[in-house]
């Protein structure tokens, strides 16, 4: 019996992953990644870099991708709550330009898999959130790309937060989806 429940989304290749949580008098235990099970479910990896970030409420990181060394990302939240989004940037995909989102929290322990050929971002809904993820390729600042978080052509329905949305300087400069081409994602 597998320890994970892989829930497909409306976009092929994007999964919500629900772990089995074993609670007892001490607290709980869960596996967060198991190569064989993930590979059998369509998440082959291998993962070569793990990242962690902490952000305050209203922080929006995204929407990011790397043109070369494109990363698949297996993401989760270890404290707090975020709304996490994947945007399909694969020109040959039937869902090109579509988005899918999920609430990830320390409490619900869900994971989200964003494959290669996607833009990814998240909005912090709790006072603080710590976010951790595994990537299938290395960080390559020379090939960073982005899409503006509020692009009306994508139309992501971000949940409301009772504060302003805070972006990095870099994230304030991204162009819209239709103002760029995604030729480098044709192979995905
Ligand atoms: C992403 C990354 C950043 N850094 C450094 C560069 C910079 O000085 C500092 C902060 O970088 P950024 O502003 O790009 O961090 P951030 O905005 O958190 O970027 C991340 O956003 C989420 C949504 C993703 O999907 C990730 O792949 C990544 O793009 O950390 C690394 O050293 N390695 C990395 O892998």
C-alpha cells in the first residue's frame, strides 16, 4: 500500500499529493518523498536541489520559471498557509496558458507538483509561512523568466488577504503571458 495519494488536476502533469500521516501520543510521522512511489505516479525526478524560504502575509513570489535548466518543483509548506499556483507555459499543451491553484498549509500537509514547462508562484495567506521545495534542476539566474502575477490574460483568482500584496523589485517587472513566447518549453 502506497503512503501517498496522488490527485490529478485539470492540467496534465500537475498533481496534488496527500501524504499518510501517522499520529500517536508523541505527535505525528509522515514520509514526505519516496522516489519509487513518486516515479510510478508520474513524478520521475530526480531532484537535485532543495530550497526553503520564509515570507510574511501578503508576500507574493512569482510567477517564475527558468528557460534553460527548467525545473520541476515539488513544493509544500512547513509553517503557515499559502495559495500556490502553476501556469502551463508548454506551447504544445492543450491547457497552454491555463492555471491551477491549491491551498498548501502546515496543517493540511498537501504537496503540489509543478512540472517542467510551467511558471510557478505563491501568495502567503497566514502571518508568516515557511515554504520548502525540491527541484529537478539547479538554480540558473542567467535564464530566469517570469510572468506578472496579476496578468488579466491568465486571470489567476488569488484569495483576498487583509493587507497589500508585496512583491520583490524583480517580480514587479515581469511582462504578461501574451507579451512573450515560450519556445524553450516546446520540448516539454
Ligand atoms: C531561487 C534561488 C535564489 N537564490 C538567491 C538569489 C537571491 O539572492 C535570493 C532570492 O532569490 P529570489 O528573489 O529569486 O527568490 P524567490 O522569489 O523566492 O524565487 C523562488 O520563487 C518561487 C516562486 C519559485 O518557484 C522558485 O523556483 C524561485 O524562483 O536567493 C539562490 O541562491 N538559489 C536559488 O535557487
